[in-house]
């Protein structure tokens, strides 16, 4: 795991791959809990029998469930221990090229993007690719934005 303790270390990492997380299995229990938390009970996610006849041969994870794994999976790859506040500022881009079938294993590959000086600190982009074990296309590609304040 990469630990950043100074703004200079963060800036020096711009454009470099930081690594990958461990693989995690996406099971039906997690999908059902996400459906309950968000109120999104679309059959493709929670109806095992109907989903068998659907386009993927079974249930799939919500795209936003996949997105919600970024803080946890990303924390296995790097941590920001810089002084001051670390704020999630937003997401510039998110795409879901391939569905995550329930029972699949996923992990994140993280690359530090651009690091820019702002009046109150640094703004950095972090590029995340959620890979599916054994699949060529990723489940998700996202560019997140973090503010580091002194």
C-alpha cells in the first residue's frame, strides 16, 4: 500500500499506477443489501428466477454498488495521511462497460491522475478501473476528485 504523508509526495505520484486491491466476491447478499439501502429492487439485481432468463443468465450488481466500493477497495491501494482535511469533491466521469454478475470477483486498479495547486491546497484526480476476474472488459472506469486542504 502506498502511503502519502506530504503534498509533495502526492504531486510526485501524478500519472503513476499505485496498484491493485485484493479481489472481492460480489454475492447476492451484498446486492440485496444495496437494493434495500437505495430502494432499487429492479429484477435484474434481486429476482434470481427472472434474472436467469434475462440477458446475463443471472443477477448482476447495481452499477452504483460497484461505484460505492471505491473507498473500501481504494483504501487497500493507497492512503492520504497528509495534514489537514481530505474531501471527496466529486466524480468527473463514470462508465460501466461490463456488468458484474453475482458471484464474480472484482478488484480496483488505481492510478494517480493530475495534481493541481488550488488556493487552499491541492486538487487531485484519481483514476479507478474496477476489473472483473477472468473478464477482458472492466466493470467500471471512474475518475474521482479529491481536495487536500492544509
